[in-house]
């Protein structure tokens, strides 16, 4: 039995420092083994993209959409691709679907059907960037943290608390992840032009919706954080690491207070706000990257 560690015990020696996150110190100075570009190259070799994948996609690959809107609500995604002319971009990868909007000449696309949460959203983001996408807007629902908020209220995100796991593998430890200021301003102006009463505010990004505790809600409410969701901090961190602009906005779908959870996922105001955010995102993204707000 010498040298064996009993099940359930801590194999670390007592003198070792408490674990940090990520657990491996100095991770950010090391080289990733697999990159998005290498994964894309593997998919090409396996004929998962390109002419052998069911049609000649050479032109699609040479001319990717300039911008993509990431969506997480299946109803919104289905409504968009059913209501307006669009063409599926089949190179985008195995997760979900991407459709190019014909009214933008294919410059702007919408992505959806891949689920929700930071890990999958950032994989989709990385795949899109490897294919040449230049800027993005992430939009979806969030739980309101502040008193007086209503279902369908729109929050233009100005920062996200990094309480998920993904961001810490891309950036050094910090409380906040930030969106691109120029693209955020542009999105805000498009919302204002559409008479959407968006409130600029921060969000709390967390991986575990079933472990948002009363103490945490008290804490973030007192800090003035507007809402809670599952993707923003991770997406902002990956975009910052890759040097690509991203912005985000949310429509409030439920109320999260220290005493109760009140869902409003069927509220008609929520549907209207999501469509308004989407329309503003299309207008804001369908402009040259050098056209500063």
C-alpha cells in the first residue's frame, strides 16, 4: 500500500500553496497545443469544409461575412431565418448554423442553434474568427438584478464580472472583462435611433444558473451590476485576446432577487426587445470597421 493515496484525500503536500485559477501557474506564457486555425486546417484535410464537403464552397471561404450576430434563443434565431432572405454559410463549423443576411449583401450573418453558455459560445467565436469574421455582437436574455426592472428592459453591456471559467484561460486574473468601446457606442446609438430605451450597465457572467446564491445577488446588486447571464465575460476576454471588436446587449427575461426568482420568458415585451436588439445589431455591424461612432 506504500505510496497509494486513499480515495477522497488531497494528494497535494501540505506545504503546497492553495490552488489558483487556472490551476497551472504561468499558463498564459505557454503555447496552446491546438489553435482554431489548426482545427480549421484539419477540417479541410478531412473534407469537412471545402469542395468535397457537399458542394464547392471555395468562394464562400474566400469571402466570409465581415460580422456575425451571436444568438442563444432558438425562437429568435428561427424567426430571423424564416422572416428575411438569407443564405446558409456552410463553412462556419459543426456547432449550430450561420446564415448570411441578403439585405446586407452577405456582409452580416446571424449564428444560432449551438446552445448557450461560455464554453460553447467561445468555441463558436474562435471558429468564426479563424474563418475571417472581423467583428461581432452577442445578444440574448439576462436576469435582472436591480429593483424596478421590467421584463423586456434592454441593457447595453459596458462590462462583465468574470465569474465563469473560460476568461481565466485567456487573460490574467481580473474582476472585469470589457467589450470594445467603439462598437458598443455604435450599438447604443442604433438602439437609441430605434427609440429603444437601453440602459448602459454591467453584467455578472456565471456558468452555473442553479448556483446563483442569495449572498452573491446581494453583493452584485449593491455593486450596481444590472443583470446576470452566461456568456459575456468569456466572449469579451476571447475577443480581447484575439484583438477583435465585440459588443453585447441583453433583454431581461427574469428577475433575480435575494428572496425570489420571477421568470418572464413568455412576456411579449421580451420578444419585441430581442427583435429590436437584433435589428440594431445588424445596422451597427453593417458599416466599415473604420467608420468610428
